[in-house]
């Protein structure tokens, strides 16, 4: 596309208003035509049209959540945050109790949100 534009500009190089007008026209055409990614289109169509695909995605996400957001993982994160705070000499560590409660509740909240997202109808 760049080569064809260059060729057009070479042909009309002696007319500045014509060159700028053509440039404007080409930019309007380019930016008014959305470029869609094939992957996004494919995933959207699969999501809307295939209950089996939605079940497999839900199953994969469930497996990821079980593996990644395990109680051991969250406890390790909390211990890490506490060590870092102590390492920096933080005296008032009351926020760590709130962080611990957040990490404890996070797993259930993420699961609830994922169920809401994955329970969409095929008309979405």
C-alpha cells in the first residue's frame, strides 16, 4: 500500500493542494474502515454459537483457578508481603490484616465473577 501511495504522490508531486487532498482522503478511508483480528472474530463466533466451546473454556478456567489460586499460593503471597514490609521497616502493619482478609476472600470472589462471565447466553 505504501508503494502505491508513493507512486500516486510522484505523479501529482507538482500540485501541493492535490497531494494534501489525496492524503486526507486516504487517511479518512483508512481510519473509517476498522481492521478486525481474525482471532477475535473466531473466538466471538465460537463463544456465541458453541455451548461445547463455552463449557471447555469454563473447564479450563476452573482448572487454572484451582491450580493458581490455591490456599497455599495465597498464604505464600501473604507471607511474602509481610516479609517485604518488615524488610522495609514498616512499623504500622495493620494494612497487612486487611490484605490477608482480601487474599482469603479473593478466591471466592474471582470464582463468582468467572461464573457470571461464563454464564452468558448465546445471544451475547
